[in-house]
C-alpha cells in the first residue's frame, strides 16, 4: 500500500508517510461530517489570512486576489450544494484547501503559509460561536419580550405564591413572569461576558509556537472583528475554555427554561388549572382520547439534561490535556454544536408558546384564597399594633388552626372571632386579610404590588 492517493484526495502529510491510512482510522479520525458547518467562518478566516500575508509581502497582490476569488467560488459551490465533501480529507479545513488548489493551482498551496490547522480551527470555532451567541441573544430577547407582554397583561392577576410548593403568600402572575424575565436577563449578561472573553484571535499562533513569517496579527484581528490577537500562542491553540463557558451558560439557560417548564406542567394539570397551553404546543395520546400533554415543556425539561451532559463532556475532554494542541480537542465540536442547536430551539419554541398561554385568573384567585396566604399579613398587622413578631406569629397560628377547623379562610372570620385571638384586632384588619390588600402593601422595589411590577416592566423595557 502506498501513502499516495490520486489527485485532490492526497493527504498533505504524504511526504513523511509510506503507508496509507487504514480505512477504519480514516473513519475514526474524520470530523468533516460535523465540522463542515464551519465552512463559512473557515473561508472568512482564510480570506483575512491571505489579505494579511499580502499586506506583509509574503503573497503578491495577484496571489491574494486569486485566492480570495477561489475561496468565494468555493463558498458558492458549498451553498449551492455542489461541493464534494471527502472524509479522506479529514476536516472542513483540508477539504476547502484541497479544492482551492484544485481550482486555482499553486496560489492555493501558498494559503497555509504561516498558519496551522491548530490556530485555524481555534479561530473558526470562535467566529462561529460569536455568531451563535449573537443569534441566541436575539432569540432570548424575543422570549423576554413575550414574557414582558404577558406580565403587563397580568400585572393585577392574583395567584398563590409558593414555597415548598405549599401556598405561601399571594403574588401576582405578572410578578411571577417578571421573575422569569430576571433569570433570562442574567443569562443574556452571561452570554455577553462570554462573547467578550472569547473575542481574541488565535490566528498567528500557527501550530503552537508562532511563525517565522513577518505576520501582522493586529491587521488580521481587525479584519475578523476580534478585539485583539491572543496573547500566548500555546494557550491560543489549546484552550477551549471559551466553549466551556458558553456551554455552561447554555446549561444555565436550559435550567431556567426547565424550571419554567416544570411550572407550566404543574399549572396546566387538571388539579391546578391555572393556565391552558395552546393545542399548537401540546400533543395527544395514542391511546387515551382525553389527553392533552404539555410535551414542549416536558421535552425542554428533558433537553436540559442533554445540554448539561454536553458541558460535562467537554470539561472531561479538557481535563488532563497538556499544552498545546491535542487531537482530543476535535471532540469539542459535537457537544458544542448540539448545545447551541438545542438551546436555540428551546428558546424559540418557548417564545412561540408563551404568547399563546391562556391564564385562568379566577382559578388562581380561588387557589390563593385557600391555604391562608394572608396569614403573614395578619402577623405584620399585629406587629404594627406593637405586638412582638414572635408573639404575633403564635397568635396567627392559632387563628389559622381555628379557621382550618371551621373550613374557611381568615378573611371569612367575623371581627369578634378574630378578636378572640387578640384584642388589638380592629375592623381595619380586613384591609390586610384580603388578597388585594396583601399584594398592594408589598409596595417596594422588588415587591409584588402591581405598581411595582409595572415599574419593573418599564425598567426592563427601557434597558433593552
Ligand atoms: N479537525 C481538527 C480539530 O478539530 C483540526 C486540527 C487538526 N490539527 C492537527 N494537528 N491534527 O481539532
């Protein structure tokens, strides 16, 4: 067996080898089946590299323009679906370079001067992910807008607030939606942090130590929209911390969506009945005709496991790798792409589902009236009458016990009945025992009072 294959399928390292790659090894080591999605950024990076090489005199202007035209033509071929991807050529980088040389001859062979696939791939992933982060951030904003609209519509809608999934204190549905908005707001912030840290350019690091050519890395960085060239060549080609950071942010987003999903599942059950999820976002059962299942929410909860798994995979891939590049790093792409795709799809489908929720305000109101959700308000009322909080807590506990035995709410008790627990109680107690009284008095920044929720919505809208 010889190491030489016909024409463009030759390996670039054929000079050193006498035996051809084993067929199984070829299948085992290829990445083109999944890294071909980097084609656009790979071409963009190559064009910038060629321009830089011409600027410093390593390529002639003629060679530069031949290369750039050749790369544009390949871009066209790929987008028309006419490009012939070959797994013998391993990855997206070698596929494109081989085709370029096939099309334009010797100038194509010069493109790889002062560069290695190690700095090339590290650059490509950053360019790709940068774009991904921008698109994802835009999608998250669409979802946040939908939540803000819903919060605005339901600012006065009273529901039970829960701790331990037991009725705790009344809140408004708008306030609850704004809690979701806050989670996503921090996720957006994390994405922009991650984008900022990853926006430094590996190109020029070459294989690991830099290059002997008089390259101008600042120029290439500028052409590609990087903030600066990466400081250290060994680090630039080897670390994938930027991808881990993105994947951990993706995991946070999925965990947030998963928690929202859990609430949607609970709220849409017959036992709660707080909301109705549109048929367009549910599926039925093949056997039980009555069923309408909240599958989108359930799948999102499930997919969070997958995105967290992807993060853990990359953490494990990186652990124990010595400097600089190791082939282990090729394993970064599948989990990274999967996380990006999954979180993008989840955010999109949520943004479609939220505006179509039906909110059953009467049912939520009724649920808030059960479970003595204004008990704390009564305790606070007694504190304002100079009773120490711990004593007030005990007095109200007794009142709750009595109300429970009588099978009604605190607000259904007569004034005389209430006064049997404390003679500090007057007629004005009913202002705090009602659900409306309870939410209206939580009137400070971050509280559930409807005017505070309206102000919170306004602040977020203004910051957009
Ligand atoms: N496909 C490779 C990767 O994704 C590109 C870099 C290969 N470098 C090498 N020295 N074999 O990591």
